[in-house]
C-alpha cells in the first residue's frame, strides 16, 4: 500500500512538473509559465523547420547559429510555419513542401520540425506553429481548393490580387477544403517527435498551435464561415492536445473584412486562448516611401490607434493580446542589411516597448533574416532563406545580424521583459 501511495505521489509530481513547462493563461488574462508571468519579445522565422530538415535546403548548423544569436539578445519566442503545401513549382511559392498531397508528407520536412523543437528546448525557447496560410506563398487556401476540384489558384503578383481573392474566398465556404485543412492540423498536432519519442502534445518547446497565417474570409458572405473554420480547427486541436495554447493568426479587423466585432467573436471562442493582431504600416499605406523616416511617428500613431481599438474590443474577454507580426522597411526600402533604418528603429522601439509597459503580453517582429545575404531581390530555389517569402523582395522586412541599430533596439526591449 505504501509503495502504491509513493507511486501515486510521484506520478502527481511528474504531472505537476510537466504542467509547469507549458505556457498558460491566468484568470486575469495574462500568460504564465510555471509560477511566473510570461511576456516575450519574439520574432517570425517561418523557414526554421526547413533549415532543421535533413533533406533539400536543410542547414542545421545555420539554424543553431541563428537560435544562439536570438537567444543571446533575449528573443526566445519564434513564430514558424509547420510547412508548405504543394505544388512547390507554382510561381512565388516557397520550397520544399511538407504536404505533397492531402495527408501525404515529406518525411525530411517532418524531421525538420522534430529537430527544431529539440533545438528550441535546449535553449528554453518556445515556438508558435501555424498550420495553414491564406496567402499563395506556401499553398494554403489555394492548395486545399485545388485538391478539392476548384482549379488552380491565380497568383496575385501575376494574375492580380482581385483575381486571387475571388478564387480563395471559396476556401472557408467549401466543407471539403476545410476538412482537409482540419485533418492536416490533426496530423501535425498528434505527431510524436521521431528524435525524442515524446508526443508534440507534451513538448515544452511549443507555446501554441495556430490555425492559419492571416486567416481571412475574403468576402462579406464568408464571415460566419471563417468563424466556423476557426472554431472547428481549434476544437480539433484542443481534443488532441489539451496542454498547449491555441491561437488564430488573425491580422485583427483588417483580416476580418474590417469588422472588429467578428474579430472579437472569433477570439471569444472558448477554444481560442489568446488574441492576436498584425501591423503593417507601409503595406496599409499609413506611410509612403519618401516618408519612411520622417513619417515614422505618424505610423506609430496609427498603430497605437489600431492596437487600442483591439484592446477595447478584447476588454471583457480577459485574454492576452500579442502583436505577432509587425514590420517596417529600411530607409528608401533598401534590401541590404546594415543600411540606414532610422524609421524602422523608431517604429520597432514603439511597438517593442509595449511589452515591458505591460500594454500587450508579447510581440513578434517580422522577421529574422540573421546571417543570410540574399543573392537576388527575388527568391528562387537555392537562395538563402530570409523572412521575406518568395513573393516579396528578399531582405525587405528581414532583420539581419548586420542591422546593428535594430538589433540593439530589440535587445534593449527584450532585456526589460526578463
């Protein structure tokens, strides 16, 4: 009897220790890790699992150096993509792909995700992993529509943005396409790490699963269907993995047909643990190229209005808020690391400082280019990976090691979150 009691006590202690390894949300609406408040300055590095893979384009030594550098400046939260979807040879599409056809995976890319989690755990870092993408650069919506008989998605940069939107608005309206995406989420979340033998659901290197990168309805008619897609996917994830947080990947009201109440209702779902927004001043025309430095404070002012509007909408939900994407170009939109970035530094400082000010619970800048030196303004297979996807100029929004002033801003903010 005494032996059984000791076993029970040991099991309870192990369970308690395991639970303390996961980021949770307190009743007051803030992140906790163990007994401590958890806030973070993080980055976006969608390509990290690709670098970790033993297959095509893998570069594990580079991944380790990048993580070491990020850890050294206090960046311990990395937002990554689980993997891209076929077809890899589509224009403006990253490669290699993880999902070659529905539920069929490139084993080397799965191992890349396994390795990434191992490397993060060694450094006490956490990942937010998104499982789908509304945009063309990794397949996402377009791939699921193609696999369910809706034809090939137009490419925004070639065929036109409106043509792309007209096509992919059918994703959330297609039960068949949504079901494929939900099944993919189930497949990844239920995986067991091939290196450690530990199920992903028990990995301390995962902070959260994310439904999609910038999920959108792309039409007023699809707004309720967007909510239902997020509800269905988040509940499926929660059933498999009750340990980790679940988030949406939303841009905010600009990702919800400019309907902030839709954003609020989505984040009010019981299966969604915290709220997210993205901020893109140049893309959203809050500032023009000639004003990237002189207009940086104006961009900050617009951003603060956007943030405050979402904080007000979130008020009664008691959930954390993370600005999980924000970016700002260098002066004159230079693509080279080390070039003048005075406007970027002003904008970064303002957003990053919201964490130590306790106005938001975390931020992830977009994004980390690290030691890479792009060999062209456009990505092609074999080019070094930076945070700018294949459809964007390489280096545009990336922060490189050589961007010393911006790195200093990041380090300073991170040091005040510890």
